[in-house]
C-alpha cells in the first residue's frame, strides 16, 4: 500500500476523482472505545491502484481497512468494520491498552455520464430526463443547428462531428453509458459499431421494434 503526499487535501482529491469519472473508497472512524491510535472522524481515502491518502490509525487497523476497501470498490456498497485492538496491537501502536474502533468504508462513485448520439427531439427529451436524475450529459450529432447549447443548456459537452468519426475524443470509461438515437435510424448501425468498441458500461439503442 503506497501512501500519497499527506499535504494533498482529501476532499479536493475526492472532487477530482469524481470529475475524472474514477472510483475510490473512503474510510471514516465512526466510533471508538478505549485507547485507539486515532480520534473520531479520522479519514483515509483508498484509490483503485492501492495507494492511499490520510490515515485511520496505521498498522493492523489500516491493513484490514485497505482489504475491506478493495471489496467496497468492487461491489460498490459500504461496509462497517469493527476492529478490536489486542494488547499486542496496542503495544505496536504505542498505546497503553487496547480498544475498539469502528470504521465505515464507503464507495466514492463518479456522477454517471451518458453520451447521447443524436440531438433530435428524442435525444433532447432524454437529456432533460437524465439531468433530473443527476447524469452528466454529452451530446454528439453531425448537425450544428441541432447539437448546440441552446437546445441542450445543461450538457457537459457538445460535439459536432460525423458519426463515422467514432468516440475516441469522448474519454469514455467503464462507468459511462451510451445511448443511440440518430435521426430516422439512418446512422444507428454506424454509431453502434463505434459504441461497442468502447469500454462503456452500457450501450443502448432507442427505436420501435418495427424500425429496429
């Protein structure tokens, strides 16, 4: 486990992670009894590469927290960890006697992002709905008079380019969603071919059964 520069602010790092669409796990001491190495509310941020920022006590406690963080990163659900410090643990940490510490390990997840390929009336309606459930919205279409900030005022990014160009400029991660709604389905197949080449978590195609 590598420890990052302690001068870096933990909360600023969380903001940067979410903006980059990355995951992490945040461990917080929520309860302690007896002699423990850190006070209440001490925090530790654990990254996917195994490095960490902050501390919840060091030694045996952090080793178990780090292991739990890997499970939280994988499953996306928080866990409450209760650790009983033995006399040997206490001696190792320089404490007079042992104590009990409870640490809550929670996932830090990015705001979900949906890339909508198609800026027609259906794409516009989907974008509005996505905003209401806190999705970051990216719009792509080959028509500038449709793909613009007037029609999509809350979009994080609007790209005007042919669908054949692909999605290499969109920085799509394994946490992102792609939704295909090209006009009259004329570019659906092209867009779909490009979409399935990405690591996107989900690729969807909107259309009636008859048209599809």
